[in-house]
C-alpha cells in the first residue's frame, strides 16, 4: 500500500518524523514537503497534491491501496484533496487537524511572528549557524502557546 503524508505548517513534519521508519516498513511512504517561504494559496496546494497523486498513479496498474495522511495543516489539506480524488483513495487519515485555529492564540501570535522575519538574516547559511535564530526560537514559543486550554474542551 501507498501512503502520502502531508505535513503541518512547519512544512516537513518534524513531529511525525520519528514514526516514518515504522510506517515505511508497512507502506510505500511519500512524505510531501513545502518551503516555509511558499506563498501558494490553499487551492494551489490542493492542486499540487492532486497532480502528484495523478502522476504517481498514472502508470500504476497494481491496484494497490492508497492512503492520504495529513497532520495539523496537512489535516486540513488532506480532505480537500480527498474530495477531488475520492475514486483514487482508499483512506483518509487526519492527525490533529488544525480545525480550532480561532480558539487558539495563533490569531494573536501569527501577525507578530510574521512581522519578525526581518530578524532572520537573508544571507545566513543554515549549515553554519550554531544556535537557533531568534525567529525560530520565537516561532517555537508561539507554537507552544497554542496548546489547548480547558475552554477548548467544553
């Protein structure tokens, strides 16, 4: 069987990465990524995944099962893709889909966080950096602040 993983806003699936080796023992695992600089619309991202599914299955006559797995933001993108390719998918897995955005602090933190991009040097070489950038530390703090509180479980 084939499984296509769609990551959250980090673009790579850091939180799920430790599970990829186990998944790869059972599935042919395709791990989609996107750059955090990507400014594609939701529709454009949906189209990219739909095109990928079409391309990978174009010459596949094996009849193998195909699953789409989305985590966080990927958990929002996956159903959009599934609606367009229902006949080609055997299952949809949504892990912690980002469906309670309006009940988190993200609407407060996101504008602040994006305004801090100037702190990230455009010429900084990621491989030479020995400490995390200020931007990545603040981004991690903002992400941690989105842990649900008691009011979200009512």
